[in-house]
């Protein structure tokens, strides 16, 4: 089968040979696994971080990708949930132990032995993937494959971030950065919190206009203070400056939830501007969101299908995966990027 192999970490633009399309064997299958023939595969900012070495390093070579939709092609001897031909999806959580303290508490996203799809196990930039069947999701109804892929990470992790804000209807919500995740969560927030004001902080005029087009009540630059201070702000930016800006714009007792696997170190000196009295005093909080649980993915897919929350997408051919990733690096983003692996 064809697969994009990440061979080592490095700068995506300067190194031609770290990420290459290769011929690799059809995946071997364990008794409790299924093989999915991949139709659509989402491209996430996390892949850019993996390539450039900002997440815990994988065992090379690895196939990237963790927003996968396709059809079951083969089932292991002990597989009971899926049969061949079923529509199936895979998200960032590829495996957890089920036994540790965190798994027992419903926090499998924090499992001691958490394995990420497309990092610790092979992912979706390929024609096929093998996955434990209880870490795959049955897709019944819903949208076309390419509209489901971005829901699996940008959507599901965004949904987890929204839950972690503990926001209630009527309380204003802020979005710092407006890419794949934020635009989906904004759509969801309009449904779950119809009386809340939704405010978007974004660097570019294009992103701000995109936010207003999708129904944001206010859109401004990252250091602007909106007419109403948000009770919670979800930060999806890759850098530090917006965290300081978020804390500055936050209501008393409010919470900033950081939805980013790693922050780039390029503007770390911005952190020196953190001042206790203006940024943290009056019970302001900062919390990060790590990974995602299967329950988050299931709940979010059900909400998205029921409420017709379709992401805005940009389609790329499988061969153009690198082009899509470079555009993410260059911050050319409007909605979510998806690779079509298998033509319809
Ligand atoms: Zn992702
Ligand atoms: Zn565990």
C-alpha cells in the first residue's frame, strides 16, 4: 500500500526527505483489531508539531494522521463490533490501558500508556490502517467521509476544550485563534449556548471575517478587549503571546483553556510579560486540554450529526499531503484540510 512515512524530525520546508510517500506492506492484524480501507484523512496542526519535533518523539518511521474515515476491509479473529464493509473512523486516541488510575476515572486521555494514532501507532496518511476495534467508531449516517474527518480531532478535542471551560448558557465565550478547531467549536457553541455572546480574537482580517460569517458576535485582533469580557477563552494558537492577551481580556473568575499539544518556543519571552495582578489575580485560571477520550469523540460525533455541524473543509489529493502541511506551517488556513485517500 501507499503511505506517507515520517523518517525523522526536522524543518518541513528545508528538508525534502523527512516525509516521503513509500510502498509499505498491508498492515498486519492482531485478533482484536480491524483493518480500515481509508477514504478520507484529516490534516492537523499536530502533524506539523510531530514533524518538527515538538511532541514526544515517535518510533521512526511512522505514518502520520489521526482523523481517519473509511470502510472495514478485514477483521481479526476476536473482533465482534465490526464486520467487513462497515463504515469506521479513528481518532487521536489509538489505545489506552483500561486499568490505570486515570482510565478507571474516565480520564483515559491521561492514561499512563496512552498511545496516539499517527505517533505511537501508524496513522491515516495511508491506504489502510490496523486499529484495536474498540478504539474505532462506527459511522452510521452522518456526512460524507471528508466532512467527518475534521470532526475526529479538531472537533472532538475542541469539544473537550469546551467542556473544560465549564461555561453555562448566557456566559460569554472567547476563541483565541480561528482555525480548524475553533470554527467547529463556534458552530457547536451557538447550539449548546444560544444566549452566550461568542467572541473571536484572530490575527488576520480574513479569519475575523470568517468568524463573523459563521455567526460570531464580535471579532477583533488578539490584543483587543471585546465589549463584554469572556467568562472563558479557548486558545488554539501555537504561540505564547495570545495567552497573555487572553488573560488580559478574561472576566474575573474566568478560565483560559489551552487547546494545543505544544507551544512553539519562538515567542517565549512574551511569558515574561505575565503579571500576577493583571493576568491571574481575581481568580483567573489557566488549564490545558490533553488528548481526547473515546467518550468525547462519540458524544461529539452524535452532536455534530444531530445538529448538522459540518466543518468548512479544503480538499487535497493524497499525493498533496506535504503541500497541505506546508500551508499549515505558513498559516494559510480557512477551515480544515482533508486528504482524499481513495477516490469515490
Ligand atoms: Zn489533531
Ligand atoms: Zn490507563
